[in-house]
């Protein structure tokens, strides 16, 4: 507490601070600096954590009623109207009747039921409140009944031009082989943006409009194509567990119905070869192949995992590392160009040095070329069992993402590129590099920042996770541990305990660990009758119950002991030491995944750029940028070059400008009349008739 302000001997302003048991003097600038460093933690409100588009459309009176009921339910569940009882306790506004330290959920439910019944509100019974508490995680929208208005009333709220565009797109959707509600909204949003209408229409309102217009059309049924719902894998890769990025990378190729220009100038279906990291679910490499993928394409895919991929035009550029992500940044050296301090990033993605690659038994993978290249790079290769493609379910699930992006683009489609050219007037023949640039933009800007349910479940997170968030957490907490000098040294950061070795193995937290190497230590640690057994110091991760580690008591090398009984363990383990550091500032973590509205807007903007031809001939733009930079560099060097260099580069001609070149003259000593003797008699052959009579001589016998 500040109790006074004065000046010291030098004239500086000092503040007298009372600490209770003693008093100190600090300068005024030190006090202000400390106050600026200690930024207040923003108080969380449960309403802000859940997007509620339906609640935002209600009138003010109805919105207030729904918000009050939702806060009442949150108060029953947590004890606070804002969902933060500790902050309310510090602020002095916590209701003692709902204090979670002194009351139980059943007591709070009974208190709230009596309180609402006294106010005369509807649905105040304990049973009704109990059912509603179970759906708090859905946000306030679950309290709003959807069918409050008729079809005509809902359509009257929108501009007729918007309704007409939606009707046209829904009608065109029935002719497409694949139905995707999410991509349909993206196509409609892109068309609305190009028409410059419906800027105020939200994603929720657009979804309601599409659902009303498409009533009775049966668009929810899947099309009978070669990619049916039954052919999609439903299992995920569970044979191996991963603990860091790059430990397990799954590779697979998927054919598409997108036609691209081949080397001979004909349309060829594109094949997308992708590599997915199991830990982060992020694209670490992606390659568009013309026709079937070959072993050369797979080797190029492996080489792309540790370097960025260029997705923009620009030259020259330099390589930078930003939180484990390599970036190619263009720097301007054009003396006549515009000078700017904003760096232009033309390529970025995570840098992965894979430890194990998962392949299927395709001809492009099972080749000496690929296996030899993987061995040179120090990468292990694991093949899926025959006829069990679902063993690499992570990359198989990514194929659906690529198919959804493919279904949005207005380009040549169909199993045969010459059959069913839908939207032919908008179709633009593209090159493999153009399609690859577009897929990389979608993977980096949209896919990497949207929430993934399987990723959230694998890491055991209470909040949604995106691949970018998982990668950021790893490089922040772990650092780059791809190829450490001694990986066993990191095990000393785990928790440790002393346990006795028994014939069944080592018992830790009701789990038994045993191996043949561990049983060989019985002669060392169990010395005999009357001698006390020697305990072993084991290192373990409390979040990974699949294995423990210990040091050999004699040979002093590390041993890994697996669990004796096969049970489901952790999918993405983290050590307790790193976990404590990662969760130190978890209350101040304001990161979040992209909302449905943000994803919807980004996908629509991506489609609009595609239609406007932004991605077309981007490779030619790179070549033009390289040639332009070389010309500017050449001109700059000549401008500052010495006279000697200029004379060597541009030598002067030997002749004088006014002197005409002398032509070589030849003497007129040839007489063509002397070549022929016109008085000489010419003799003709007399046996031509006999020659014509001989048929064999004419080759016609």
C-alpha cells in the first residue's frame, strides 16, 4: 500500500510503500514500471467462449431471457454466473448459496429451482434444469427453438437477389457427383462476394437460407460414385503411438477428378501425393503428379519434408527459421522499385525430419529407389499389411479434405476428362504447379487452423486443438528434438521412483512392466536368502503407461521395459516435467481455432481468387521474377563496373566508323563458252527399243 510520496536527497520522487511488517522506499519510475509489467488477467465469461449466432439474431428482450437462463445453468454447474467462481470470490460478488467450496451440485440445483419458481419462470423444475445442464457445452443456442417462423417468414428477411443466387446454386448442386454442405456454402459466399450483395448475411443465416431452399430435394443422400461412403476407412492408425512430430509420417496417393495439362499438352487426371504427420495431423509434404505416382515422386516428397514449399512469385529470397517453421522471405533489390519494410513470405510450412514412414504396397513405394533413398536419409519404412489400407487411417482421412476442396473448384471434372465437362465456360486448363499452390494455401491458411476432433481426443485436451496449435505447443515446450546427440539424456527429466524386482516384473501404479532383459537382472538385484534386495530406480511418465525406463545397474546403459499386459495407453504422451512448463500459463492462453464463420470466409476468398485466375501461370510468374532480378543485377553491375570490365564486356570494333569495308575482288579469268564444244557430235543409244522390251529390267516380272 502506498502511504506517502516524497523526494530523496538527489531530488527524485520516491514512494513510501507499507508491506505490513516493514516499509520501503522505491522510486516513482520503478513503481510505474512494475505496474505496467503486471498486466491484469482478462476475466473470462462463459458467454464469450461459445459462439451463438442464433442468439445474436433474437430481439433484445428474447436475448436477455435466453442469456439469463443460460447463466443460471452455469451458476448451478460452477457456482458462478460467469463460470469463474474464483474470480467472483476475489471480486466479492460470489453468492454464498452457490459457493462450490461449501455446496454440492445437488444443493445448488435445488436452490436454483426454488429461486426460479418464486420468480414464476417456466421450466423451473429440478428435472428440467438437470436436463438442460447436460447441454451447457453447446452454448446458449440449445435453449432456442429452431422452428419459430414459417418458410415464407424466413425467406422474407433476405434480399430477393440473394435468394435467387442461393436457388441457382442449390439447383446446380443436384447435378454434382459429390454433395458437401460446407463447400456449397463456400460457393454461394464466393458468388455473393462477386455480385457484391449480402455482406451482412452471416454464415448461420446463409445455412438457414440454404436449408429452407433445399427442402424436399434429397441432397443429403450420397451419390453413387466410385467413392462411396462404404469405401471410406473408419479405423485410425493404432498399432504405434507417437510422442513428437516426425516420429511417424503416413504417405499415400489419391486420384482426383481434376484435369491438368500434361507434358504433351493434353488433359490428364491429377494424382495428389501427400504426407501427414500423425502427431500434429499437419501436411509435411504435398505433390501433384501427372498421371500415376512414381518412385521418383515419392523420393521428391521425402525431400520436401524438411524444406519450405514456394507458394508465391518472388525473387530473390532468403531462408529464415521462425519457431521451427522455415520461411522463404523476398527482399527487394530493385533500385527503381518501391522500397518497403514489409517482408513478403512466399513459402512456409513445418520442417519435419521423419523417423518412420508408413507406406502401402503400391508399386511406387515398394521399389529399390525409394528404399535406398530412405536409407540414405536415415528414415525407417513400415509397410501396411496386405489389403488393410485402413492401417494408415490418418492420411486416408485427409483424402476427404482434398476431395472436398476439389469439389468446390469450377474446373474439368469426371472420371474421364473428356466426359462431363461441367461448368465448361468457367473451366481454365491449369498446370500441376498451379493446383499444388492452391492446395498448399488451403492447407496452411485454413486446414492448419481449424479444429480437429481426432486430434483433440488424441492429446486429451479439454478445448479444441488445431495442427498449428499442437505444433506451436511442441516447439515452445519441447524444442527441436528430432535428432538429439543422446536421446536417453532427456529421460532424466521424467519422474522417478524406486521399485523392487519380482518374478512378475516391476509393479508401478497397479500396472506391471516386464521383459526378458529385466528378468536377467534378478541375479544382480536379488542376491539370495537373508540379503536385502536392491531397489531399482525407474523413470516413468505418468501420462504414458505403456513403458518405463531404467539404467542397467552393472553395464550402465538404458533399458526400456514395456507393459506386460496389452492395454490401451496414451496416444500422445508428454513428460510431466514439460507438461508442468506447458501448463504454467494455461489460464492466460487466449489461442483458439478458427470458427465456422472464419473458415467459411477464408474458403470463399480462396475460391474467388481461383476463379479470378490468381493461381493460373504462377510458375511463369516465378520465372519472370527470376529473369527480371537477374537483369536488374546485371544492369547494376555494369553501372558500377570499371572501364577495363566494360571494354571486355563490350569491345570496340576495329574499323573506323567512316571507313567502308573493302571487298575481295576476283579476276575475270573464267570463260563459260570454252567449257562446251558446240561443234561436237552427240551420239545416242540405238538399243533403247530392246531395253524396253525386256520386262525383267523394269522390275515387273
